[in-house]
């Protein structure tokens, strides 16, 4: 009975979203009312999706398959722990983004467009993503969900269709996403005994009976298709920066924060669930090493290309490619390790997969928050050109605060969310030593690239909120955005802090996800009590226990406590010594006034490094006003 309750919740949420696509456009002339209705539908669907996710992740509902029959069609669904994580992310981000849209779509520039197409496409886009992570085939159900997600997002990306460059970006996105779909369904069609509605576990059995060449071709097509979606180098560079920077900012938040994660879902689901017989594991193992290689190239090239951008949204889009490179590296590393037969490497595979889910959830939140913050700046100033921005810290203090939280999170500063997930990914490679082979080198490159990410966030935050462009303070009219846009950003920022300060909760959750997801390569490893105890103790870092249980979140809080004590001691020491403060005008190197004409701009920051990295590519077109 519980199984049907879970799937009833999923289907009810999907029906609510489809109803929203028909109802909300009827009120498009009243923009605020229509946006509020869209949010209400998304909130109701999001609550249902969240309840389904919680029921599965808490162990209160079994992960049993369900077949939906629509006439002659039979569409298999499966909501296990792994899909529940992604369904929960979709529920959270879509609901908060829909609320943000109420205020954002009132932007003066967008008032030249009707909202009917936007309101029609937004809920269908959400429903398509929810379908992708819950259908259990690569044929009928997958095709319906993929097309809903792709076509709806195409119309959202081209919303500002009076700009021909945006229209071209949307057209290119649609073409490449359809190419990715063709590759995925072709891969499934090549597998022996596959048919319409064949579930993934049956496809795995078919792979076992296929010859080596056919298996290689099928896996290659799957990696191509899902790699296109996730932004893997060089496929991501073909569409992701243009599409994500062209869409309205809340849609960009969903594209980078959630949609590309469906590619992560597809790669993990196919590599770790669609697995041939043990006798063929050595052959399949090379796929992991290949994927790890693509991952390390993706993270390095994408991050360097992001550093070159002067358009804030293109910078964030290229950064998404780089961050997904970390996830791809971890997936490949885990696959390579778990099939190695080496107990040490298999235990590190567990750490790598925790890094996969941790960084996926982290990135969904802090990258979504960065796009929403950029949208707020764009709403207030009318531009996203980093060369024209700056000095907004005093004018938009709350936006500046939440953007700062997102920046330190993506940079992987200790005690914030990105640190724990990146360290799990990097450490899983470095700790392998001689047994890990080239994976150790990949870990070193990933560690080095983290410093470039830090430089990237310094550029993004500094060019918008602190350094140049102080004449914004004298122009007038630039002020903080309203509560409707601030509230979802504040909630996401709060969750980012929880992810960083309490990693133990999330690690235990992700262990439970894989331990209770039937049929994967790693279920037995995660279900092993010794593995679970080892992970908990290693993340605790110190011997603190509560009720006999190690407290895995103590280290971030201990670090913050030490920094706080050190700061208070420094303040006391300064006052105890009688030190005096005096204020003086900033020395401007001979210039009498500080303005954008004689300030350090985005085009110049890290210029020497960018020139040295010319060979990595990454065009830097000037940003438009909106």
C-alpha cells in the first residue's frame, strides 16, 4: 500500500504542474497574480515531491518499481534513495525559484513581453526534470520526460526573443539536446532484448549477453548523451555558456542548479546500475578511467575559461562546467576503484561517491544562489557587465551577503559547504597512492584548480560589490531588491550554511541513499557496518561523542569557534594596547577621483594569468545590458 501512496504523490505533483501550464497563462495579463498562481502550483507540487523524497530517504517506504499503463504504453517508474535525492532538489529549487520569479519578471526590460509562454513552459520544465529522475527506462518514459524538459526549457531560454543572439543560443541548445536524446535512446536500442519500456535492470542483463564491441558502443553513446547534458568537455562548451547566460536569471538558476544534474543522474544510474556480469567488470572498469580523464579536463578548462569572462552570467555558466568536472572526476574514480578488486580502492570509491552526491547538492544550491544574486543585481542596475559594476555593497547589502555565502561555498573555503564535498572528491584520489595510478595526478590537478575557483569568486564578488564603479552610489535609483526576491535567496543561503557546518548529517544521508538503493555495484559496500562506522569516525576528525555516537559535524564548528575566539582576542589586544584609529582619504595614485575610468576592472584582473592560459579557449564577448 505504501508503494502506491508514494507514486500517487509523484503523479499528483506532475498533474498539478501540467494543470498550472494550462491555468496560469489565462491570467498572464495580470503579471503579479499570474506569477503568484505559478508559485502556488509549484509549491503544492514541490511539497508532494518533498514528501515522497523524505518517505523514501527515511526508510519509511520501500523502493519498489511501479508500472504506469496508459493505453498500450507501459512506463516503468522507480523511486529509490538515489532518485529521491534528485527529486528533493528539484522540489526545493523549483519552488524557491518560482517565488523569486514573481518579482523578477516585473523587470522593466521584460515588460515588453507577455508572460503566457513563460508561464506555460515553467511548470512543464519542472515536470520533465522530475520525470527524468523517476522513470526507469531509456525508451518511452525517458523520451516523454526528456522532451518535456528540453522543449519547455528551450522556450524559457528564448524568452527574450527580440535579441537574435539569444534566439540563436536557444536554437543551438535545442539541436544539441535532441542530439543527446538520440544518442541515449540509440544506446538502449542497441542492447539485446531491449524494447519499449524495458527497465534498467533488464538492460543490464542484455548488456551481459552483448559482444564487447556492442557494449563499448552502447556505453559510449550513453556517456555522450548524458555528458552533453552535464556539460562535459568539449560538449558543454558548445551550448552551456550561451544558453545559461541568455535565459532569464531564475531560469539560469534552474538550468545550472538543477537541469544539468539530470546528466549526473543518468551517468551514475547507467554506470553503477546497468552493469554486466562480474566476468566483464575488468573490461567495464576502463570506462571509469576514461570518464575521470574527461572530468579532470572539464574541471580545469571550464574553470579557467570562467576566469576570462566579463559577463557575470557567462562567468557563472563556465564555472558550472568546471564544477561538474569535479563530479565527473569523482564518478569515474569511484567506478574505476570499485571494479579494481582492491579493498583500499573500494573503500575510497565509497568516499568518491559521497563526494558526488554532496557536491551535486551543494552546487545545486550555491550556483542557483549565485545566478539569483546576479539576477537581483541585473534587476537593480540593468547590466551584468562586470566592467560596469562595482560598489554595490552598501546599496544592496542583503544581496551582497547572500552572494558572499555562495562565493565562499563554491570556493571551498573550510567550514563552508564546498570544502567538504570537494575534499571528499580530491582525497578519494590522493589517498589511493600507488594503487590509484593516474587518479592521484587527477586529484592534484583538481586541488590546484580549486585555487583558480577562489580567484574566480574574488573577481565575481569584487567586481560587483566592492571595487570599481563607485559612481553607482551617485547615480541614484539603485537600491536593494524587494522581499519577494530576497526571501528565496536568504533561504538558499541558510541551507548552504547548514550544508557546510553540519557535514555529518549529509554524509550519513548519502551512505543511507546508496545502502538502500537496490541493484547497484556499491550497495554492499555502503551497507557494510564497518564502512559506515569508518566514514563517521573519519569525518568526525576528533573524539567528541554524544550519547556514545561520534559527532561528524564538529570540525567546521570548531574551526569557526577558533576563528571567533582569535578575532575577539585580537580586538581585546588592540584595545588593551590603547591603539588609536584615524581615518584618511584613500590614496588614489595621483588621481583625484575614483571611478570606473581609473579603477581596476574585470577585463584587467588576473590579466597575466589569463594571457598565459590563452590556449584553453573561452571567448569573452561583451555583456549586453540585460
